[in-house]
C-alpha cells in the first residue's frame, strides 16, 4: 500500500470515529448525569433509614463475595410499602396531578390568545414580543415567586390597590391558599406554554384561513376548523412542557401555598430534610418519575408523528 | 386579414345584457403604494379572462377585491348586477384557487374538496356525490384518502382546482394557477384548464405574469401596469396591435425602431429615424399622431425577413451584418447589427432539417418587413 493510500485509510477511520462520537456525546451525558444518579436513588430507596451519615444503610460494599451478599440482603421494599400504605402519599400524588392538570388548562386559556395575538402581529414586532415573553427569565425564578408574596399578602400591593380604588372593603386572603399557587404557577410557566404555541401558529399559512373563508366559513368557523386543529401539536407540546414540571413543583406551593396545599414535591422535601428519611424520600422520587413517564411517552410519540407528518 | 389562417381569433359571443363582472373606477391603496389606480373592466359570463402584468402591477389586488379579501377605497365591484361592497368573502358566489393552493394539511383530499359543501350545510349523500364527481373531473379518484403532503405538485394543483369548483361558483378565480408547476406539466395543464372551462362554462378569471400562459388560455386579456389596465383584447389583438411600448415588450419579443412621424402616404405612416433616414412605411389608421411626433416602429422578430441580396419589391429595407445566431431547434434567432448602429432580432422557422449555405456571423445581410407587419407606437 502506498503512503498516500495508508493516510487515506487513517483519515477515513478518524472521520468514522468522529461520526460515532457525535451521537455518543449526548448518550454519555445522559449516562453520567441521569442514569448513574438514578441508579443511586433506586439503591437508596431500597435501603433502610439510619441515624448516621449518610442516613441510610447498608452502604455500598466492595470487594468480597460475603460483603456483596450482605449488601444485597440489606436491600428491601420497605419504603415503598410505607409509601403505598400511608394515604398521605397517595393523596399528595393525586393532588399534584390535579393541580398540574388545572394549571395546564388555565395556562392554555391564557397562553393561546397571547400566542395567537403574537403570531398575527406585524412581522417586525414579533421578535420584540417573543423577547418580552422571555425577559422574566433574566430574573431569578425564586425572586419572582417571592415577589408574588409581596403582591398577594393581606397588606400587599393587590389589596392596597383594590382598597385605593374602593373595589374591596376587606382585604382578599389570597396568600397561602391554593388560588395563590395557581396564580404563581400560571405566571411562572406561561412562557413554556406560549412559545410552542407561537411556534406553531406563526408558521400557519394565512392563506389557509382565507381559503376557508372563501369556501363559505365565516371567520370564527374558519378559526375552529383550520387554526385550532393545526395548532394541536403546539397545544400538546406546551401542555406537557408545563404539566410535567408542575407535577413535581416544590418552590411555588411552598412559598405561596398554605398547609392544605398538598403536593408531592413538598412531601419529598419534607421526608428528605425534615424527617431525614432518605430511603422514603427516594421512593417518593421514583414514584413521581413513574407518574411522569406516561405524559413523557405521549409527548415523544406526538413529536415523532409531527416530524414524520411534517411537509 | 380575413383569410382562413388569420391569427385574429373570433371574439367570444357576448350576451347582449350586462357583463357578469364589472369593475367601476376601482382604486386601492396600501399606505403610500397605489396598488390599483382607477380600473374599469367588464368581464362577460363564460369568458376565460386573464389579468396579465408584471409583479406589483395590481392584478392580484384586483382579484382579491372580487373575492372579498380587500375592499376598494373607491369605485364599485359588481357581480351579476349586484354591488359586492360589504359582502364578506364567505357570502360571495366566487371561489378562488390560491397560488400556494392553500390545501388544508390536516384534511384528506376528500375532506378538502368537501369543505365548502359542508359549510353550506348540505346533506351527507349529496356532498359525497359531488365530491366523487369532482374527483372524477380532475382524475384523482385513487388519491381520495391521501393527505396533501402525500401528493405531487401536479396532484395538489388539481385538488385545489376541484375544491374551488365544488361549490359551482359563478366565477372561478385562479391566482397564478400554474406557477408552481414545472414547464412540461404547465403546458399540459394549460390545455386541461382551457378544456375544462369550455366544458363547464364557468367564468374563469386568471391572474398571471406569464404572457405565454395568458395567450395560450385566455379568450381575452387585460394587460396591467402600475395599477392601471393598459390594454384589453383577445391574445392576437394584444400581440398584433399593442397600444404601447410596454404592452409590445411585455408580450413576446419586439424590435423597436425609434423615429419621428414625417407624414402620411395614402394608407401608410412614414416614420423617419436613425435606422431609416429615408423613412419606414407602416400601416395604420389616420388617428392620434401629429407630424414630427416621436414614435417607435414596433416589428416582431418573426415578421422580419432576412435576405443575402437586396430584395426587389415593396416594403421596408434595412441593411447590416449578422452579430450572432442562436439555434433554438424549432426557431433560429439572428441578431443583426444595422449599419446605423441599432440591433434587431430576426427569427426564422427551421422548416427543413438542413440548410444549404447557412448564414454565418459577420455576413452582410438585408432585413425587410411589410408595412402591415409593423405598428407605430406613440407612448
């Protein structure tokens, strides 16, 4: 083989390695930052709580058949049994799903008109409007939720304004209620609903609506029979993008909600930090994940179909 | 010009009563831009009518005013004797085939065609029957259950046509109907559309920037330029007797020889100019031109004849040398640089497969044309 030929082969190999590295990188990322921590959490959930540091046992044993066997024998499903035996956890999970579902519906009701208005705005305004939706991200999420305490508390901005305008005599008791939680969630998650909806509506060919009108559909019927069905991928994407993290939401119910607002994220936090029952907390985390796998699978399915069906 | 092979086509028989569509001094502005500038136009029932012009000439705006997507700032749009002002698009008895086709991507071919019928609240059986009829008309029965993205460009065009025709509109509006098709398909579709229009008897109003397309399909053409209609007539009238340089140049190829009117010689105008100091003779009615007025003599390339020796006889004669030749298969185009400096294009039909002693570059040639082959254009 000539020198040039050998170099050619080597270059080909390098290209092929580089080609393999591209899909391997995100895969590696997932293994290191998702799969490994998840395995650790599973392991902790199968352990028993202990007054030690770390507060569970058995610890990972190494190097020796007896030790490994003892380690495996130390694992059990006790935490999961507690979890399903105590209706507090079942209620927390159900309540989380309910709050997430109602919030998603509210987000859709607020987000769709916003996204629609943005998509129909003059082209030169649209980048500015998108920026306005994104701007809140420049401030810390925590600070923005805290700001709502200032607005909603009995002597807060909202009640002062209402009193000044003479609308309400007695202050509204919003803070530490489920209503406050909904307000906080809708506020915080709105961009995640608006942006996917906007992406779909903005691409919608305006001549489709004209065609519907031309064929005899008045404006509102053209909207229902053309715009709405074509916005479905955006509705699904936005809803799941909101629903999934809201189920596990901790900060908003903790800061704005009262003691009666039961959410699985809060329960998890309490088990972890107040009760220091790491195995039980890990079990809660795994159940939460199991609840969310269903909508994630739906989301992936819809996305895949959209990619295939795309023009 | 009344022999059997006359290029001037018979005008479609007009009904004695009022036209189906009438634009009356219609104007439309978008901000600073005047899109349509006082257009008056009558279109008869059953006509295949073409609005032809370069992009931005206002032809699409004019059509959209008939569909109801734009309201005129002034003037009236009348359909079947009824002023359309204030009637929303969904109540107008016209349907449009959009340039992008605007097929509903979430609906099958059948559902696309049925869309308009459903809006009318017809019975299911009736809709199904009509859809089947339309599918037959555009020969798309095998594609009934497909979605638009599963169709070829030509098939989509036919679905759009079927959908627009399904409601039996009084007028079918077609916005650049063949624009998205490749050349071969475009030519086939031209004939199909023409044949379909003749069979259905529906009035077709087509917007296009393609003069060849307009000439091939239309009974009458309105040529538009900068918001105004500059000429209305049959394709042959517009091609053979253009009223302005713009029309002459927009439809087909033309040689323009600049000059001044010297006077009249019997039935003919005499125009003198740099290309012909002794004067060119051009047939034309005795109207509208003053002595000394600056004009152009317009001659189509196929109406000029090329000679090696100066021909004897009657007509206009120019001399020069061959600048270049292009062989196009059916035609050859010869560019001749005249002794006076202008360049003219002469086209010749390649009637035989081989030519004895073909014309070569730099060869000295003579170009003649008959007085009735040319037109004097003032504007």
